[in-house]
């Protein structure tokens, strides 16, 4: 089970890349590698638990699966973050 580690990595990336004056992270767009076996349903509960008390605690997670093989086919990438400043 890699979901807790991946959720933590997503949160850290989102917090690090959010604008410095962000009050809230609204949405996090994620690209899941074609062979990563990551699904939103398995990832989201771990993200919710880890994100409690942060500006990302209520962020919506959008997971998009890659459709072809790439160098990231086994991983997960944070593609975009929407924040309210």
C-alpha cells in the first residue's frame, strides 16, 4: 500500500508550490502514471487525513490517468494547483 506515502508527497508538493499568500488550496490536479495502479478512491482518504489542519484540507483531488507509456508511467505527478489568495 503506497497511498499514504503518495498522499503525503502530493500534499508536500501542493503546499510548496502554492502561492506564498494562499489562504486555501481549492483543487489539485494529479496525473497518475499508466502503470501506477493509483485511483482517487484509494488515495483520497489518506490525503484527507494527512492534510487536516493545512490550507489543503478541503482541496478537491482530480486524478487523470496517463493513456500511454512515459518515463512517469509508474509514478504520480502534481500537474496543477488552484489556490485562493
